C-alpha cells in the first residue's frame, strides 16, 4: 500500500508536485496551494492510501522536488 501525506498549510505553491505527479496533485485556484486529490484531512495533514503502486514513483519524485519538504510517501 502507498501512503501519501501533504502538509497543505505549509505549501508555497511552487507547482513541482503537479508537474511530477499530475494524477495525484493539482493547484487550488482559490489560494494557489497544492491539493492532494481524493485525500482525507486530519488536522492539516491530507492523506491518501492507495493499493495502486503505479503512483509510487511519481509521488516519490514530487516529494524529493518539494522545496519545503511537506510531502511524505511511504510504501507499506
């Protein structure tokens, strides 16, 4: 299982995550911050759990590219 977490309130809107993992992230038109698609919010931590291991590489690349290091990816 792949678990991806985004600390959205710390997002600076650089857009790297959207460029590297467009199926998991998009930019909000309201505030210019990243949105983790189909995620659940728990106290500012937006999380998805997926059995689709095809998203792993894209999400890991997005996490590495994030300049404020607010994306966490785990392969459980």
